[in-house]
């Protein structure tokens, strides 16, 4: 199942980051950690495919996540530093789960 979008520039930057961090296993799990006022929080960690998972191979990297997360987010995009206006690499969901926060303005 295809659920990852990543440009060649972002792929090269992300793979270089993994190599500089001494990551040798390119089976990477995307996890949902919850939300804060800025929106959803995700992490990427080394993982393996389990029973209710889906995976998407992009060149040398195998991205893994749960079917449930794909049903909520529809997929993910990794942006390079330049694609993210100089703010570093970023993992973004296609559809962001609601934060549930109405206490402050996101424009602060």
C-alpha cells in the first residue's frame, strides 16, 4: 500500500540524517504520539511489520504504520529542509487529526 510521499531531495536528506545517526535498519515505524496545541505529534523509530500494519517501500527505506493510522491520516509526506522553508525535515500527515485545543491562537 502506498502511503508515503517524499521527493528525491527529501529522501536524500532524510537518508543522510539516518546514516549520520548510525541507523542501519531502514525498517522505520511511524507512530502517533497524540496531539498538542500545534496539532498531531508523530515519531519515527526502527520497527518491524506486525499483523495489522501496512508498509510502503521507498527506495531503501521501508515505512511501516498501522492500518488505523492510515485510516485517520490517509498517508504521510516528508518535507526536506528547503521544502519546509528552512525549518528542517518534517513528517506531515495528509489529514491531521484534530488537536482538541481551543485555548490559544496558533498564530502566536
